[in-house]
C-alpha cells in the first residue's frame, strides 16, 4: 500500500512539522487569541469566534460572521496574514519533503 516514496515523504513531513512545531503552535495560539478578542468585542460566542478566526486565517471567508468595528477589521487583516504565514510554512515543509522523497527514490 505504501511505497518507499510515500514512507520517505511522510517521515520527512513529520520531521519538518516537529521541528517547526513551536512556530506553528505560536501562530495558531495568536490566531485563536486574536479571534477570541474580536469575538468578545463583537458579541460572538467562543465557538463562533474560534470558527471565524480559522475561516479568516485560511482566507476562506464565508461571510457568515463579519466584524463591524474598525479595530476588529484591522485585527482580521492581521489574522489573515498570520494564516497565510502558517499555511506557507506547512506548504514549504510539504514541498521540501516531496523533494527529498523524490531524490531518495532516484526520480
């Protein structure tokens, strides 16, 4: 089921995530905290605030929750930028893992 290429990729990917875990965890924590601050300011529940912060961080932006206050909107921009940074780091780890796996497989 799993070939050597897949195993190598998964090992490299897991190692990359492990090495960057402090950075990834910090980015996630900041996104969550900022989302909770905005949610409190906007009168949303904690779950709605968490949901909104991750929808914003992933730049999906469904629009079902929207901040009305100017400071909240500015903070939403920060959350989106942090989300892009977080996504970029994970993608970079995946690309590196794929490159190493392909090189090991001789492809």
